[in-house]
């Protein structure tokens, strides 16, 4: 498959061809990095290194990215959940953290988030809302994306799922009307919102479990 193209000074558009298998109708995670310190260009697929090449083998000069068109040709139909741009070359551990076993994560909460320069979320549920036919906002920078082409018939669809992140005891919800059922016992439930005013509704079933036995696995008030 022709995975990505690159343009060099006074050179035509070139392409790197990488063979891989991607399941249809499934969200996949791609990361491409360029590391001038090692002259390496790497491609990661679903959290694992897929391909690595030597920048010095490319013709011409590699320059800063000034514009990006996706998809390159109007005949291509693609779905995008998030696009992030970073000012550093991410390593395998950082890529795996972003991939998170296929569950969407918030890149602004990563330990390396200070290197996040642009984040496009493709959501009409944010404020201001993205507009499928005209604008996708940059949520951390100031380079908003313009929807172009003819016709501009893009639309929003359901993105990839979110999940509990590793051993962190919280669940992240994204999008209007999202909900989660938590089969657990707890004395307190903490709810917070990031980046916008949000309305929550919490429904709990009360028990007669004594506070001192809250974390006991069996006993009065638990087995009934």
C-alpha cells in the first residue's frame, strides 16, 4: 500500500510503499515521525513499528511542513478521528501510550503534551463546534483546517471507543449523550470536565453496606 508521500526541493512527489494488513471497517492508529538527529523516518501502525527508513536516501532536501491535504485525491474516501502534530519525534513508548490498545486517549494529558502543537478532533459536540463542510478547529494551536474540494460532502460519524487508561481509576467520556455503567461499590464519585462546561447526570443504587465494610467482598448488605 502507498502509505505516505514526501516532497523534496525541486523534486516531484515521491512515495514510500509499505506492505501491511489493516482490517476493514475498523479504526487504526498511524504515526509518522522524522528524526533529524538520527536521520530516521519511522512509521508506526497500531502502536508498533511498521517501517523505518533513512532520510539521507531521499532526493533533495527535507523541509518544514507548510501545508497538508487529506485525502490527496478526491476519489479517496477516508475517515479521521483525530490528527495530532508534535514538535518532536515520538519514540515507541510514546506512540504506544497514544495508541492505548486501540482506545482513544486525550493527547493533552500525556506526559509529553508540551510537545503537542496541533490537535484536530473532528467533532460537532465541542465548543466551538467543528463544521463538517467548512472548518475543523485546531484545539491546542491556531492553525484551523479548511474543508475544501467539490462537493464538500463530509459528515461526522461515531469515532473510536474510549476506555479506562491503564491502572488509572477513571473513565473518560467524549461526545454529547455518552454514558457508562459502572458495576462497583464506592463511597464517593468524582466528576470533572476538561475544556468546556458540561452537564452530568449520576444515577446510583444505595445499599446498607456499613462504611467500614465498603471494600469487603462478602457479608451483610453485599450478598443480598
